[in-house]
């Protein structure tokens, strides 16, 4: 028994001395390489432009969830998320703040792993949508993805702030995209076959998607560090077709009277504008009578004249 115990100890020591660089699990509780959280910068959004500030440790605004339309928001089509060209798709947000707490060693961020899950996905199984790990089986290839990014975090005792984040050992990286176009397209194919009626009537009004992000970096010594995971929630709203006009909708195909208005003509004029949309010119009330587009397409719940 004594010889056996000595052999086991020698075997453990040999394995320790022949091991390669430290693996990505050598960062307990995110102490050396830390994900601080999700943030966004200050923004100015107008009809013609979107201006965003890159967040810093003193100006960053907390950002952990967002909601937009599954197809469009106020007529602007949802292509991916975040979309720097879409004022309704959090164009200035979804930044990860990372922190290096090593002394005398920088960390270069290599990539960020993303894993997706739909909260309450099991409730749709009875409607013929199989799921696994909280994700529709039809979109299984898109449940995990990797974004390769680049950022250098100087040591905690460094005096050089090369990232302009406000601290030498801190960097902000915007994840573009979190939800890729093919992911949104697949979710549409799967879930828009379900009615937009209230959940009590067998339909659904939103898909709460939780994205878990885990940054991975490499130190100057060649050690790989995996940061603590952080989560972001994207709520894809799908309400068109439920018989009422919700916020962000101009009409509803099951409430046809919502596209009907009257022509407002000032005294002495021959033309005017429609009561429910001043961008539409008219001569008679008939010019202000439109139809709502059918649901489950990019122009759902938009009035057409």
C-alpha cells in the first residue's frame, strides 16, 4: 500500500510538470480576467443621424436588456441586433466592459463565446415546436456562436491607458452582432406560425432571448483566461394580429378600421392631410382609407394607401 501511494503521488507530480500552458479554467470567480457587465455610451438620435459615444469607466451607462419588434419597430425593419443604423435596435449599446487584474502582464482578448436560450421555450412544445436546452431544435446550429474580437488590457499596475477606456486595465468592446440576421430569420420561420393572440389563447407576444457571453483572453505569459459569464436579454416582440393596435404599431390586420381617417382641409384650400397621418395628402375622406398589411412579414401592421 505504501508503494502504491508513492506511485500515485509521483504520477500526479509528473502530470503537473508536463502540463502545457494554463487552461481557460484558471480564473476562479473572474478574479484575474473579469467581465464587469454590459454598458452603452451616450447617444443622440435624430431623423437624419445617429451619434454614439464610446463608453468609458466614468461615462458608461448600464445596459442589460432591450426590446424591439420581431419583424420591425415603427416601420424600421429588424435585420440584426444591435444595429448601428437602426434607431430602434440599440445602436449605441451592447458593450462589454472587461478588466485585467494581473500584475505586470497584459491580457489580449481573443474571442467572446455566446450561448442563447429562450426563457420559457418549453411552453411552445404543445404547439409543435420541439426545443432542446431552451432553444428551438430547428435553429440548433445557431444556439452557440463565437465573435472574434481584439482588445489589449494592460496590467493593473500599468500607467498607460491604451484603450482610452479611462483605466489602463479596462477595455470596452461592442458585440456586433449579438443576434445575427440568420438567427432572427430562423426564429421568425419557427415562431410566426403561432398566432399572435394572447398566451391564454394559445399564442405569444414576445420571445425573451437570453444571451450568455463569456470572453476569453491570453496573457503575456501565454496563459488562457476565461472570464466570468454575463447575460443580456433581447425581447423580440410579436403582437401584430392580436386584434388591437399595440405600441409601435400603426394598425392591426384583425382590427381593419384602424387605417380609416378623414381628410382635414383648411378653409380656402382644395387639398389637406389625413387625420391619422399628416404625411398623407388628401382631397376627400376616401384618400384617407387604407388597409393594414398582413402579419408575419417585414411590413406587418403598416397602413397602405
